[in-house]
C-alpha cells in the first residue's frame, strides 16, 4: 500500500535554462524565477487539468523516482492521473530553492498534498527535487524524485 501512495504522489509532482544565465544562479532572478513559476503552475495544473499537466510540463523522456524507489515515465504519470485512481484536493508548494546551471535547473521544495490513490489517503508532506532542461526554448521537467517526510 505504501508503494501505491508513494507512486501517486510522485506522479502528481511529479507531476531546464537560457545561455544568457550565469553558470550558477540561486533563486532571485531570470531563469530561477521562471522555474519557480513553472513549479507553482505545474502543481495548479495537476489539480485543474490532470493528465494535460503531464503533457505541458514533463519531457517525453522524464525519469521519476517515487519514495519507494519505483521508477516511472511520462506514460505512467498520465495513466495514473487519467484513470481516475489518482485524485487531488490540494497540492501546496513551499520552501523552493532553485539553482540554475546554463540550460539546466534544479528545484527542491516541499509539497503538502491532500488526495487519494485508489481510495487510499496519500495526504502528507513531501520533499522533492525536480530537474528542468531548456529545449527548443521551452523548459521541461526531465527528472523528479519525491520523499515523504516522516513525522
């Protein structure tokens, strides 16, 4: 059961940068602000649009690792959201730290989730890391990892 919960949250969070950026930038301008907005928008789109959010934010070759170590891809993420098995009432993102390295960015944050997967509660607090790459002028999430915070 823990595996199902972990997979569901990762898929939700599960639900990349410009050459003009410095080799390293911390939250506070340019590409870092873009990534912050994408992280917030991704969570909101997952609530509102479900599987369409996967298409909008995830790269075709994304690798996602859930808290149990299970690796999923874009197809599985869409399936989990479109099947109706994965349902969210809220996803709140906070504590974002973003580092930019040219056309790549790493975002680490906290998500507080209320939802269910196949009728089981998946609510809780998760720490996550997303890797973004800018391809053809568009930022896409290429990797995501999530860990449930034990309280």
